[in-house]
C-alpha cells in the first residue's frame, strides 16, 4: 500500500494516535505524517503510506493554511486554551486589529513554544515543559503569506476574540502567532481554536474522517501529487531503468530550462525519482524502485 491519505483529524486526539489507528486498520508497510497537529487542533492531516514516507521532507515543506480563533485578555502557559493562565488584562475595546494583521504579513522571527514537539538533546520540548524546565530556544524566520480577520470582534467576560485565516510557511506556530498579535495589540493572548484547511495543493474538502477511513471509505493520492511544484520529466524505458539504479543524467535535459535545479523523473505518471543538479549533472536525491 503506497500513497497519500488525507485525513480530517478530529479534536482531542494526537496525530500519532491517528497514525496508530490507521496502521492497525490498513496495515501499511510504513506510515508517517507530514506536519503534526496538536490534540486540540482539527483539520487536514497528510498521512504518508508505504513508499510515500520517502516524500516526508518535501511534503513538510509545503505552505499551509489555517483557520484559527484568538482570545485577547488572557495568556496561558501553552499559548492555547489547554494551559494555565499566566496573565490577564481587561479587554473591552480593540483598535487597529486589521492593520496589525496586515503588518504581520511577510518574514517574521518566531521562537518555538516550550509546549511543542521540537527536539532538544533527544527529547521533545514539551517533555521539559511538563517538568517545569525552560530550554533556551533560538528564534527562526518564518513567512506569513496571508493573515486576515474572518469574523467580527466579540467581547465577553473582559476578553475579546475573533477568527482569522493564515497562510504560512513550514515551521510556523499559529499559537505563537496569536501571542504576537496580542503583543502588538498590547494584550495577553492565546489561541482558542485551530483548523488546518490546506497543505500544499491539498484541501480539507478532499479529506476523509477517521471513521470513514477505518470503515474502508477513502482514496489514496499518488506520490506524484506531492511534487506538484516541481518540473516533471517523462523518461524513456531505457532512462527509467537508469533511474532505478540511481544513474546520473546530463544537465540540462532536453526541453528543460537551465534554471531547473530539482525535478521529478516520471514514467507514465508514476514517480521514479527526484534528481538534483550537482556538479553540472542531475544526480539522484531519492529513487523509488
């Protein structure tokens, strides 16, 4: 079983638990996912089965789109609604919300939260956080491509909240983005809800619920879909045999621009390999045989 399975993850379950249920039901030789969702989060979880697990790095690099809801007036230890309150400030009127969101579009330095799956010395940061240990983290640059308010600002119990949509680069934490929105509005803040609606070229509308998948109601997407943003080069039968043994190819290939540094080699719409320009040749980075 080889392919890409799009799952509409429910809330209150870890991404790993979703994989475990699918593995026990479908029995793939290998299984993985391309971008974890926190237990409270819902939406599109891209699951890789069999040979598709070799595409993890490429799928993880896709831009992603989220729908989120932010609460202003309270900050928490986890930057979402599951944590303990660490700061409060009465919020009864907000100004310049839309201009603050617009100003955040572009490159942004972001420090990974302690309650995250980022690794440090063989352990995940949240393992340290649960023991009350703070680890120094270096900020890293992410990209915010779109950030727009989707709802009216709602006021209740000295807090304000609204929904927004965000399209972001790999490695962006929407929880931390909520905190930054709060900082710029001069209020403590946390994320209340999160739903991933797009990853690369795939959307939530194409995803199946976990129950549907466990009942055998699903469709697997071919590996080649994961590389929609790479040039595809159709090889001959003889070239296909060369790809499967990892043989290099001349640069440039006929019909391809010299600007093409990374490409997918295919035969009859089947992915055979990913090749990269190295030392004036196309050399195998990953081969499927």
